C-alpha cells in the first residue's frame, strides 16, 4: 500500500509543481519544450566542433575543412534560433578557422 502511494506521488510531482493559473502552466510546459530543443541544438553544435578538432589532431586538412564548413553551418543555425549569442558564435567560428588555417 505504501509503495503504491509513493509511486503515485512520484508520478504526480511534475503536476504539483505547476501553478494554478493557466498561463503559468502553459509557460512551464513551453519552457520545458524549449529547454529540450536548446539542449539538442547545443549537443549538435558541440559534436560538430569536436569533429573539427579531431580532424586537426589527425592532420587531415581536407577533412578539417569539411568539418569546419559543417560546424559553421550548425553554429549559425544555433545563433538564428537564439541558442547562442552572435558574438559567441563568431568567436567560435573564428577560432576554428584559425586552427584549421594553421595546419600545414
């Protein structure tokens, strides 16, 4: 009996966090959706940046240039969707390009 109560309580924890006002409930749900979307976009951009650095470490300039192109696209997409600030995006792209151009 106690176990079923605890399980039921845990299921409803999220519902109890919501406010009573309809707009506040909607805001909580919207924020969760946006947080999930932003997390996915951030993960995608980080992976793209890691691929550039991996290609640089391997010494493969052609692969590094291609990875740089893809990383730039991902960073720009994240910027337009409001996940990253434009200055941060341009700084990352600049540093990546500098690292790729430094290769022999």
